[in-house]
C-alpha cells in the first residue's frame, strides 16, 4: 500500500512510530479501534476537523473516550460558534477521508488544538492517514511535529 502523507511527514521528521492496522468499522470510532487493538480508548486520539462561523477550519485532538466542547473552543478562539465540518468539507481541508483523518500532512495548514490532558500520556495511538490504520507515537513527538495549542476542551 502507498504511504500516506501522514507517514511521509513522520518519516521526514525522523519520528519513530509503530503501525497498528485493524478492520475498520463504519461509525465504530475509537471504541472499535481500541477494542480491535486491545488498548485503552483514552490513549486512542481522535483527529477532528471543525470550522467557525466564517468557515475557517481547525484541527482538534481529543481522547477517544471524551468529546469536544464546541462552546469552550469558540470561547478560546473568540468566535461566535464552532461546529464539526461536514465529511466533504473535512476531507477538502485535511486531504483525508473521514475515519482516516490524521493531524500529520494535512492538505490545508490549520491551527491544531489538543486537549491538554493528552500531554500527560507517554504515548498515543493516532490515525496514520487512512481508515483502519493507527500509529503509536510518543506524545512528545506529536507535540514537536504539529505544535498544537494545549487547551481544556473536554465536554
């Protein structure tokens, strides 16, 4: 299989990672992937694409077992409202199919917000750029590569 933009970016940064493939389950989310891999869902990180009322996109990284407070994100960004992108808009901004979205190598440069409690973990499982394809990396490497803004966004 061809390398994804995410894998190419990790390799460019000489970031060590482990590939973990699993059978993708439509609408199964992080629960399905954590069960398939036998890892805590809290360590599986969702990569979500949101946009504000002006259609400005952003990436949010959140624990698999938690959800994003769009009100907290809107307050942080000092905008009226923030909502998840439609699958088509998310794919346009990220270059990845929903269910395979990675924060690495996105088509459009976007600000990245990360739930601050993720930084307390040693390593995480995060999408490697396609459905059924997670990579295990150190959180310190994630932070060094994508330089996310750490914020409290859990609902």
